[in-house]
C-alpha cells in the first residue's frame, strides 16, 4: 500500500497534469475559453429599417447604396478597420441578412430577393418576394407588401399569406411563434395630410389569425423589441410629446411602464443592459449603455459624426455615420462591453 507521502505525491502530479492540459487548451483555443469565462449578453434591436450589414464568423458584409460615394453600389466584404473594402457583387441591393454561410439580400434593379455565396455566386432567387421589407427567422422568410404579410420557407417553398392589415405595416418582428407589428392609418383622406394614427398588434402565426390589439390610436410607435417577457417600444401618445420615451409592457400589452426619458434612437436591449445612440445634434454623437430599467447610464463610445444607421451583430455595433465637418459618410464599429 502507498504511504501518505507517496499518495500526496501522486495527487500533486495529477493536479499538475490537469493544470497543464487547461493551459494548453487556453493557448490553442483562446476564444472558446474566453466565451466560457464571460457569457455574452446577446442583444436584440428593432426591424424598422433594412440591414446594411451582415456578419458571419467575424467577416463583415456591407451593402453600399450610395453612402460610400467613392465606391460603386453593391455588396462588399469590409475589413475589421471598417476602411478596407472588397467588392463582391456590383448592383443595387438593400436589406442584407446572413443565412448559414450565405448572403440574402433584395435586388432593387431586378425587383427580386436573391441568395448568394460569400464570394457573390448566385445560389437561388425568390420570385415570390417582390419587396425589400423582409427578415429571416430560423428557416423562414417573413415579408410584407404594404398591408399584406407573408411567410416563405428559405428553400423557396410554402409561400403562405398570414394576414391583411387595415393600415400600412410600418414595422414588425417575430418572437416565439407570434408576429408583432405596427400599422399606420391616415386620419383623413387628404393625400397631403401626414397626420396618422398608429397601432401595435400581434397574431399567433400557426394558430388563429385573430388580431390582438396591444396599443391603439397612438401618434407614433416605433423600435419594437420583444424579449424576456416584455415588449419594448418608443411610443408617442400625442403629437405634443417631446423626446423619445421608451416604454415596456408585458406580452398582453398590460402593465405599461415608462422605462426611460433618455433620448433614444435605435435601441438594443439585452437581459441586463440596453444600448443606444444619444439623439442629439452634436457633430459627434455619444453611444451609451444603461441597465434595462433606464438607469446607470454610461458612455461607452463616441461616433465620428452623426448616426445614419446602427446595427448589432455578433457582439459588435456597426454604424453608418455622417461626418458633417468633412462632408463624408463613414463606417464605424464599437465592441460590446460586458
């Protein structure tokens, strides 16, 4: 039998071996070890406008629609410095998404949704989708044509009409089998009268198509984000409300609470934190973080101009920015803080 000293020596050798294995794994797979050490708080943003960026495994793709005036319009692969560009596909494209290892975007010249490989080779077309107002959720494409909403398989099969709305669909999102959407109806028959009433509603996608009203007769509703038992949205009940007040309610539209009076544009919301560009007219706008209750605000970045578009992909915030003084548009990137 081993005596106590020898047994301790054996234990020490075993622990040294385990430590060496862990250190070796950390050197070989640093990103994996860091991911386990710090769980990413994945954020959600709204779908008010189409995406200009798409990201896959650290590679950034960008649709240039004229903002980068010294480059032809098309799909680009962008360097991590946001200053180097490689043209993948020339043309007029809007709203870009990644699906697995492919790029899905709308071709404005041909009026059709298309899917490409990362090097710009055509994979397939979706002639059913004649609108750039689309998003991809799992293996399904959701799109609308003004006041009609559809669902289509990413394989091009099963084009399904979901509903017809009374007003124009301004914004929508899909969460846990429900479709949440904002519609807008003009208050008068005068085509020059821009006064509208907005409503937030939802339907069960696979069940009854009964429309459930959540918020009605508001002057403005935008930036809807659904997660963790809550619906977040910027809401103006009347036209005389200043600022960009962010509200939170449960999935039934009840218990509506004003989260913050901060000047919110393009919010991104996680389990613990929310992020947004400060809605100011400064030449260099601030990008801030706060807890989801709107408190503990902290500046985490400054844009080199005024925001035109903001998106969140894979732990990073990507921006289209207008530099007023230099009279040019830039791309900018800020890494998410945990």
